[in-house]
């Protein structure tokens, strides 16, 4: 996010002297020469160091590799599969760290992934990875390290049963488990069923749950459906055959030592078991109540809150990670009694070296693993994988740093997918540190970083108290007004939060129910869905990009009333030359203004950048609407872009933007053509970028760029 006033680009002033004078004291940029780019925050991706000192993005799936005894961990946000050796040193096992889909037929370490999610192994040590955002499953050969796609065509869909698995169109299939006979089982959270891939034939078949229906006209019985191809989730079928069972977002799978298949029936708040001999489905944990309680009693009478990770140890004990119960729980194989082994039920960045049951746990997603001796590993979704000692119950971190590096120079800090940035009236640089669930600030005179909002845990709470003790949910953007007041896009929760000069946080927009209502009334009563961007204009009004419903909304600085200023509420790409409120727009990932008051925004869903002038007329200024790549010299309005994300306007009115999935920063030249200024195709090719997202100006000639998957903030001095 860039604000024209009072940011440096707008020449803002504040008591204590002009910004220009204060910038003379700035040590952060003093050695950058025109045409050079340097890192001012973030350590990027590191390996070859102790894993407990390394920074991880979002570690999820975990297993102990039966070939070597080392830990393998999927890092969803770094697009890497990590290997932790017996000395605790971190290595890349697969993936380059650049998101993409490539490398089949070659070494897995050179392949590109897009959000590796769950992980499984067969009896020979071959690894299968759910490459979830590529809609495929990939296998790494235990002996050769060669990777290949074994399930999925790479296209999003809900078909394929009865045909080759490699030709199946997959949806967001989540879980994967491999039987001793080599058959592979995958779960689908949207079609609400489980599929099996035959080890011999490679044919994919429906295994459990209902078949998805593509149209109501195809319904030949009373099975539930949704017209676009989903099988409607539900709870049914206990005590009966798996083909007649209803599941609701079956997330993850695990085989027990008895050969039976266990299912995280996430939105039914249950763990269910499929007897592989009889096909009968039963519940083994959970009574269906949306809570987390019942420790010390029978597991079937207890509540489990959105179970999202599962493991069965060699003794038959069941371990479950709760996404919103903020616990790891265990069901004893002999007694069926459930107990908590980690977490208090309160989300937080748990302490190191204490009893696991006495410290906080974040959302436990996808990853839980139990060794034969009772040692337990779990994904603590604050960027860590943690270990519970079997003898003492003490918890320690095995992957992910144990400090956020506040109070140190910013180049020591790990940034977790940084996105929007804003420059305050005093020159402070504010960063939306998404996966660290924080807003960070860099003092340009010292280069030191600190946290100004967020406690590191992903949840909602803390309004009326210190911002640094509050919870945030994947904050995508931040903006600063002329008084130094912050507003934050609390994206996951559909809220806009404000941090006053005294450090207290408040909600300023968004009600409990996340949907598209509230225009003409107080912003506090309005319903927002996915707040992906925020900005201030010169008068202090707040603008909100509500991505999922295709709107930009404005909160009046004087009255607090919210109204739509762009979009109809039906996402699309239309309306050029007419009123912005009658135009269809899509995913608004960045909003900014020029000095004349014209608004610019990025629509990443439709790969365009659009402008709304002061008469509220909307125009596309960059992008044809077609996803792809166009070389420099292409007319901006005819160019193909690939998921652009950020936009900034220089003091002279030049438009700069991030062509994110092309890994470029580009601008519109005076003749209306594209020109690359940073990235692999530009004059600074030696300074490659890994998915540039946010972009803003510091002064007239310093361009700040956030690298979403490079986990850094770069500063480019324009020539």
C-alpha cells in the first residue's frame, strides 16, 4: 500500500522537522547507488544450519523417513520439503523455494512446488507429496531422488474416477496415506469423499463417501450434491458401509498398525475409522459438538474441535492435532481414553522447555507424528515444528526460530511472506508480516525492526488492549495516516483494525458475520469477507479491498460510515468508462492514490491494474485480462500479466507494479508500454526476485519491494 500523503512520496511533514531533513539521517539507504537493489529486511531461505535456529514458513506434514530415520517436513509457504538430519541440521530434500510446477523426471531438489501440504511414504521409503496448489500428488523415488507426478492432471476439477490417476482433474485434495500393498488413498475436502489409486493399474476410483455430481440433472438417487460438482458434506453412515457414509471436509488420513484407515472428518468434529476388511465406518473420537473437552473419559464421548492432523503409532495409539482446539490429543489404544498431550486450549507462541500441556499451541494443521518410543512431533502453525519428549513431556522446537528478532537489525529477522507496506510520517517503514501474524516496523535511522501489532498467534482478539498482545489473522496489508495511526487488514477474520498512537488496538470495520452487507451504516456493523488491502487518501478516509465479493469500500474519516466506491458485489472484470460502482471487479490486492487523488488498484484475479478518477470513472490502465507474460515494449493495456499484486505511483505520476508470478517489477513508460525495472527480465537481473508482492515509495527515488516467497524487503534506487 502506498499513501500519497503523508508518506515521503507526498512530502509530508510532522513536528520535529521536515521528512526530507530526517531522511538525511537515514542510514538504511545511504549506500545504495542508482540502479542498485539491496535487502533491508529478512534473511530469506536458509539451510545447512541447525534446524532449531532456522526460520520456517508454515511447516505442515511430518514423517520420519523409514529409509534413513531423518525427519521430513513440508513447508507450505516456502514451497520446500525439508530434511532434518541426525545432527539436527536442516537441508532441502525437495523444492527450490520458488513456487511453480516443474521438475518431473529430474531430481526432486530441483523441482518446483506450489504449497506442499501432506506427506506420506510407502514401505520402500518412496515419498508422496500433496502439491496442493498444483492439484497434483508427486512421488519421490527413495533410491534415485527422481520426482514424478502420479495423481492429477494439474487442472482443477472434480472428475476422473475410473480412469488413469494422472489424467484426473483434482480439487483441493488434502490428505494422503499409503497402504502396505502400495494403494494410495487421498481425501477431498470439497467433494467430501476419499479416492483410491490402484498400485498396479494406476486407476483412480471412489473409495468412500458419495460421488460428486456435476449437475442436478445427473442425480439418479437421493445422494446430496451441489450443482457445480461438489458432494454436499454431512454426517452419516456410522455402522454401515463406507460407500454410504457422509463426510464433511475429510482433511487427513492415516493407516494404523492393524491396516485400518483413520480419517480426520474435520467439519464433523470427529475422527472416523474405516475397517479395511469389512468396509464398515465407525467414529473413534468426537461426539460432534464443536468444542474441545472430555479428557480422561471415553474418546467417543469427548469433543474434538476441527481435527486437522492425525497419526497412529505402531502400538495403535491415535494422535490428533486440533485446528481450533489448539491442542494435540491422544487416544489410548488399550483403554480408548482421550487425553491432551500438548496445549492449553488457548492459542499462542508456546514457551520452550516446559511441559507441553502447560504451554500454548497454535493451530495444529496437517502434521503430527509419533515415534515408537512415544516422542511426538507436531506442526505449530506459527512457523515451527515442535517435539514432545516421551519421558519428560517437555516441549522443544526442532524447526523454526525461537525468537522474532525484535530489537535487532532487520536483516537478521525472518519475515513470513511479507506483503503490504506503508511509510509513516516519521519515515518508519511498516510491513504486513502475514504468516508471522504481526505488523513489523523498521526504524530507517538504525535499521532495527520491532513488532507493533500481533502476538504471533493466528486468532482474533485483543481489542481495547496493547496491539502487541492482540491476535491477528494473516494480516495482508497496513496503511498509516498523517497522524501515524495504523490500520491493518485482518484478512482471515474480515476486519479492519486500528492501532492508535498509544499502541492500543481497536476494530474499526467488520462484524462477526463475514458477508457482504452494511453500506450506509457504521463500519463497525458492516460485514466484510476477506479484507486484502487497506489505504488512506489525503483526507484520512480508509479504503478497503474486499476480495471475495469484488468491492472496494470506503470508511468516511468524519462519520465512520461505510459505502461501496467500486464493484457490484459480483466479481468480474467489466465497466471501463463508466461509474466504478457499476463496474465488476475481482480480487483487490493493493490500493493507492496519486497526488491528484486518483485511485489505483490491482485486481489479481483478472490480471489487471485499474484507475478510478476523481469523477469516479473506472479505466483499465495495465493488462488485457489474460494471464501470462508479455515482453517489454508491449502496450500496457494489451499486455498479459501473471497475478499482479502491488501498485505504487511515483511523485511524477509513473505507475509501478509487481507482476508477481512473472517475478518482475514493472512500470508504464511515458509512451504507454511496459518496462521492467527489477527481476529476471530487467536491467537488474543479478538481483532476482522471488514473487514480489507489495510495493511502495520511500521518498522520490527509493522503491520498496516485498518478496512474498523470498521473505525479504528489497530497496531499489531508481535511476
